[in-house]
C-alpha cells in the first residue's frame, strides 16, 4: 500500500453488539493507542494489542493473538488444530496475500478410508473422532510463514504470552467446562486427554485452573530453536509420529516433514467500487464470492423481493455447487473461473428470477454435516496493514485426542472430506479437505477498508456472505450489516433463520424453516479522514 502508509491512527470504536450467546469468545480488544487494533478471542486480542503497542505490525500482533488463542480457546482451536487461512492486505504495491495452512491427509490415506454403512454413515464417527480423524496439523506452519514473509518480530518473542498461559494456567470458563463434560467418554478413553483435562476422575469444572505444562515446554523448546521447524522435522515431530503409530493413526514423520503452509493467490470480486479478496479452495471463500456475484448479476438489492427469496436462492445455488464440485484444487478439477464468471452469474440470476417470479424454490440437494469449533481474528495497524485470520479444531475439542507428553490436542480435519470415493472432496493421500473458513479483506482504490471472518462451522460461509451483501451490496453501516438477521442453507430446502426473516411466507413457498443463529462474526473497518486512520469494529 502506498497512498495510506504512515497515516496517524486516530480512533478505535466498538459497536454492533447483539445476542449474548453469539458474543461468547468474541472480544474487541483494548486498542493500542495510535498503533492499531486486534479483535477476536479475548486473551489473544489483549496479547496482540500489546504487541501493537510495543511497535509490532498487524501480522506480528495476529500471530501472537493466534498463539495465545491456541492455548486458551481449548474447545475451538489449538496449537495442534487442523489449520486455517489468512488474508493480508495493505502490503507494498497494494498487494493482498493469502496463506493456506489447512491440514493435509497422510500419505497412507485412501479414497475409501471411511466405508459407509447401510445408513450412509461412517460407523463410529471414526472420520471425526480418534486418531484416524486427524491429519497433519497446519497451524504452526501457517503462523510461521505469515511471520517470515510479512512480520517484523520473531517467533521466540511472540510465543512468550502463549507459553505463560500454558505454564501458569487460566480459569476454566463455562463453555470450556461444558465442552469437556460433553466429550467426557471420548476424552477418558484417550490417555493423553484424560491426563490433561481430568482431575479426580472427572473433567475440569467451571472455575478450575487449567494448566498445560507439557505444551508450555514444547512451545519453549520451539522458541529456543527460533522457529517451529522442530514440530515438523525434529524431535517434536518424532514424538507426534510415534503417538499416531501407537494409537492406530496414519500420520508419519514423513508426512509431517512434507507438510508446508503455502502462499496462494486470493480470489477476487468487484462490486460497487470495492474489491473483495478471500482465499481460494479449499476454503469457503469461493462460495461467498459466487453468491455475491449472483446477487450482483440479479440486480440485488434493487431487484430484491419482499421476503428475500432472491437472496436465499443465490445462496442455495452456490452451496449446491460447493458440495458437488469443490475440493483440493491440486487433486481435483475445481471450476473456479466458471463459478466466478459473469456468464455463470447471469445464468444463475436468470434461474433465480424465474423461481422468485413463480414463488417456488429451485430444485436442489445437499448433504450437510454441521460442525463448529473455530476462532477468527482481525488486526489492523497504523500503516493500514490489515489481517483476517481464521483457524480451527474442526469440531469442539477437535478429534478429542492428545499427544501425551506434549499436551497437544489434535484437530479434526479428516471429517471434512466427503467419505464417498470419486468426488471432488473425497479422501486422498496428501489431500487438503474442503472447509468453511473464509477470512476476507475488502479494499477500495487498492487500500484495505474491511477485515472480516466468522466462526460456526458451515454457517461461517452464510454469515460472512450476509454481512458482505449488506455492507457492500446495500451500503449499510458495518454495525447495521453485522446486526442484520441472517439465514443459513446448504442448498436444500432447509433454512435456519434468525428472527426478522419472513418464516411463514417462506414455509408457504416450500422451504423448511427453523429458528437458529447463523455464526459468530467479527470485523474491523478502516476509514480515512485526511491524515487520520479511523477504525471501527463490530462483533456478534
């Protein structure tokens, strides 16, 4: 970025608060005066803002925040979480970069790894829970790559707050205690998890102090080595591989050594003078942009109908395409260009206009498998460098297994594959599964003006789409866009709608409507006033 470098940070305000349940784990952070702002998981945001206050940039701050969240946000993500994506805007020359640190399947992973029973289910949920449900963890590799390419500080300095939380401990909150209690039987069956999460034979209760000295020692060892390399190619990697072998998992030392986080070119969409940038597959960003492209082609919001069936049908088409066609682009022919083309958007718009005119839903199928357990962080510094980063365990407490001796809870990544062979997102050796995370940066005239992302499994895609449609498509304020009621669909006739949608009218058309919240979302918006950089943030 050139036109807004070295602008003076002027103001940071917080707004857009709705729904106590959705606010849990979202924190606006205490802005570093004149330095910037980090929002997201509370302890992580505080640590990130301290880095900004000490002169670090937005990447330094978000890496620190992610490391702390990886220790403290136990059910949602972890240092052994399966991975995520980041988008970084405001780089020199108006460049926007994306980093893919999604988990990779082990080399021994087969297309028919998870045979289905006569009910179309994986027996015992072994693709989700246990040592077969986890692949190579990508979190540390992704954070190291972001720091190496775009940061100003070093890993040994930035990991210190995370080490302190792991060593000294923190109070178990209600949501953490609830997650441990819900997973009691699986955690008890795994020796490493039982040793980490149980006291006197029971899961840690609310108000207890949770400490993870083994994780603190592992992070301290990495800090002394200067990088995370030993996690993938060293003594720590050997311990991780040995734990997989001892427990019937498939990840080997060779799989860990072969893993790489990679910089990828973000997908882009222009609408109303803004450019939206989000990671390519295997992230959820393509579905977000495809929906918005269809809305743009249909003339939304000017051509919206009274109950917003137009919006619903554009989202349904994108979800159907997502579940049929998307997967790891290195191992599947993903038609990215077609799905984002103006021609396909016009075709979709025509189909949508027809069904809205006829007041009937479009035909469509889906195979939804809900999941949750994610953290999203946004960071902006005084130069305008802007980061949106999402990373996850997959589901609550991930695969619910722990590398004993390292305190490393492993993420649940292999359940994100479609267990049916021969599909774009079927299992395969070294393959990265399709996931829902879609951190997004929006620019105007080349300069970042918005960083956005969400948590909530498959509902992440719908939540981010909703806010961007209202903020960019309808020109609502960020606060109003975040507060607006959302709706979720995975391509079939089932809709989960927040209060404010015309449920009875939608049911009369043929949709199956239930009430439900649609993801927890946070965003930072950057505005410019002369030589001042104004920040506002909103979370729900």
